């Protein structure tokens, strides 16, 4: 192996000629080579001492220290060392306490964030327990709450976490925003949509929708994961921008082209960007949930129970996305219902917990984090709903799994309405509707391993309608397969089963009366659940193939790809489809969606070109951002210029040369830019093997 100092490409590559006008715009002096040692990574360029020249900071993991390289007179290099007290997985360098002196922020192997303030008489900041690193290079710094001082965003094994208030020496931890994929290939904290707020970008191990963007609100909060279906991507990085707006560049795969994208909103053109509000995933079962206006602002919210964590999770509608708040609650909640139990005009939350053998409620007049209050319930309650008059209807079961229905008015003792038969499993949702022509309302539910059960409520008594639930298609269905809708005759039920969905009522004779059947589209697999929307569209889900189908009377069916979230239920929510799954809540927009629009691309110069890492910077001093790429084929760097519609190759040079027949060596393996010599121009710095190489930009 030998280091290369020229700009010629190795003999084994035969790229097309570069436009000489582009080539002449770029020039570098060097490389200046400084050997540090094996195991160096996490390189950054920052002006640590305020002299107008950036220092090079490199983590030397095998020595448990940071190596700081300073440029001295006559281009000499001086080294300084900073102890990291062991292995670190993330490094950020910025002024976190407002004294204009850059500080070190590290995420160490013990899962703690360590802040080392560098100003004079700077106080010691206590370590903060964050959680274990999910990968390498886990920490990003930026002002996410618009207070003028940087904050930290950390990628953990369990999710992403924001840490604010670093300036006061008492960091404030946000809750972990869960992720449900195994690996990330890229982690960015950048404004990618042009709203001047920093966003989180992850390129994930998911095959169908690998690119995840979480938009920041400028107040320290972030929205749901917006998930983009893309061609295979190897890496993403901050793009060169276009028309004053940010872009996001992608290495499409190991050797393919570079594509520069714009992220914006627009009409859906056959692809959607679903929005996932991730939750701590369930090991089994489904999230009990209810849907209604719990904060009194006029739009519908979601309330879910996390039975494995003794939590209620509020998803508050906020401008087309959810704000999430988790609060302590009863253990193993089995059902949730919303209604005005105490007739004060506010929506209350009612829950059941078989483990704690209680029906409980939380008044809408109390704080959201108030603990539910126990209500008299007698035997073990398993599911509840709230009637229009505010009374609670709930089901209990005894040791022989015999079920009974009870009514509980506010401030009163429960009244037994009657037996409802043996329960082979516990119903999750109870729905009150008038699904037959006889007087009185009916209680509708799905009994696991059994199927649809309808209980008629007449004169304060409960009567199970046996004949109305004898149809084969209504047996042994999941809870999510049942939804409610309306027909000209009144309230109706819809059950999704295999290749069809049936909308039906129960007639005067107690038999099933099918009002309509919707067959699965020709390319659909096995339908799992669905819903009829307020505009008449039927929205159906094939869970096995992760497809969503929209069926309308006057249009051909349309389909959309979904990420695998273990979906169990579908509801209409503010005009969008919302799927509730074992790993979170997925909003599927209709009409308009966030979209990833390709602006320009660059085709590799040879068949052997292997781009795998990149960045954007002004590398020719013209005030316009260019793109620098690491190319494994030449073990070097390729530079691209960006115009409105094109990315053109301008320069390529190797860092070292290897024989043609050799194993794959991803060297150089790190790239950064900064002003090393104080001339206000971006210089190029690489890590290759055990050393740092500095290429100074010529004037």
C-alpha cells in the first residue's frame, strides 16, 4: 500500500473525461499526513480556542482518549489529548453553556451522557443516564428548542432521546421515542424540510420503507416518524440544497447513483408517506384503545392502554399529527371507553383491569396524569363502555367464565342486567348501537375464539340474540375485524373475513340481513380488517402483505404499501386512516402527503465505482455547495458540483493504491470538512487506516 498525493485515478478505472472547466475550479494542497494509531473514529473539526482555525478532534478508542490536532506555524501539527474515561459511542462538540467556548459531549459505553465544559472555572456537570447505544456514532448536537443554546439528540438501542437544558448544568431528559427496527445506516439532525426547525433523519434496516424523518417543532418536540418508500439506500447525508431550500442526498446502494431529494408536501401520486407514532412494542395481544375528544378542543384524540407497562398513553391530535403523553395507570388494562360519566360536559376515561379486579374512571375535569378512581364493580370486570346517559355498562366473568352485564350510574351501585353466556375469551371493545328493528339498543362485541355476540337491552334487561350471530362469517373473527357503519335502515355492522367484507344488520326474525358485500381487489391476499369511512369509501387492510386498499363505488380500487407494525385495528381519524398495531399508531393520509421528490442525480463514472459515504460543503470557494464522496473502488474521493438539475463529477483522486485483485477495503473510512488554516475556505480531512490526512483548499 502507498499513499497517493496526485489527482490521477488508478489504472484499473476508466472513467469518462471530466469537463476541464469544472476540474479547474478545484485544487487542494497536500495531503498533510499525521499518524495517530489504530481504532480512530468520530472525527470533527471545530475551532476550540477561538483563533479562527479549526482543530481536528478524533476519538482514539483503543487509548480511551480524544486526540486534538492543531495547526502551528509552517504547517506543523501539535497534538493534545483529552481523556474520555473509556469507550465512547457518540461525540458532540459545541458551546453548550453559552460562554462561547466549545465543550465536549459524549455518550459512553455505560449508557451515560458525559458533558465536559471547557470554559474557565466551568462547573462539573453530572453524568446523565440515557440508555445503551443502539449503534455507533450516536450523538448529535443542535438547538432543537430555539433557546439559542445547543441540545443533544441521542440514538439509543430503545429509541431516540432528546436532552435539553445543558446550559444550566442540569440536563432535562425527554422520554424515549421508540424505534422498531434493528439497525440504522445514517443518523442526521438537520432541517430537511425548510421550516428552519431541526429534524431527525434515520436510514433504517427496513426493506420497504427505510427512510424515517421525524420533524421538529422548534420547541424541543418532534412529530411522528414519516416513513418514505424509496429505492434501496446505503447512506443519506445533508444535500447541497436547491433554491435556498435544504435537500437530502442518498447513496442509492453500494455502487449506484447519487440522488438529491427535496422533502415537501403535495398531492398523493400513488405513494404515501405514512406517519408512525412509535410506542413500546407489545410482546403479544393488542392495545386497548378509545377514540374521542379528550382535551375538549373539538378534534378527536386517541387514548391507548399499555397493558405491559401499567400506563395510559394519550395521543392528542395536533395539526395532523399526535402529541404523545404517557401517564401511570392500572395494571393490565383490558378495555378503555370514553364518555361523560358525571354529566359535567367533559369527556371522562373509563378503564377495566381484570388483574386489579376493578372498573375505574378518570374525570375529564382532573389533570391528565391523575390516577383512575376505583368504582364499585363486584366480580372481575373485563370490558366496559359508556352509554349516552353517562352510565357505564361493563361485563364481568366468574371462575367458570360465565359473563354478566352490569350498569353503573354515577354515584350509584352497579345493577346486574343479566347473564350473557360463557366467554371463551375476554372482549376488548363494547359497542352500543341499534342493529335490529326491535325496540332498544344493542351491545355488540367480539368474544375471542368464538365470534360476534349481540346483547339486546330491553326494559333494563340483557338478552343474548343467539340467531343473529349464527352466520359462519361472524364466527372466530378478531376484534379488529368488526367495525360499525350506517345504512339506510340504521346502524350496521361490518365484518371483514378473508376475501370479502359484509355490511349487515339483524332483521325482525333475528337473522342476518346483508346490506352489502365488498369483495377483495383481485391482487389482494387475505383481508384482515377494515372500516367504512364517512364519505362511503371502504378501507381494507391485508396484514400479511402489508397493503391498504381503498374501494369506492365509482373508482377502481387503489392500494398503498404499509410498514409492518403488527396492525390489529383500523379507524377513520380526521379524514385519514389510522392503524393501531403492536408497535404503535400509523396514520395513513389521503389527498396530500409528505413526499420525497428527486431533484437531480449523478451516475457512477465506472461500473466499479462504489460510493458509500458523502457530505456537502463549498469545496471550490465559490459560495455554492458541492458534494464530496468516498469511493471504495479508487480508495479515494470524488467531488461533484451541484446545479439546479444536475450533479456533475469534477474531480477524483485516490488516497492510496492497491493491486487490482484485493479484498474490499472501505478506506478512507471517514470524511469531514473545516477551516484548518484560517483562510475561510473548507478544507478536506480524511481518516485512512491509522492516520489523518489533511487536504487544504487552494485559493
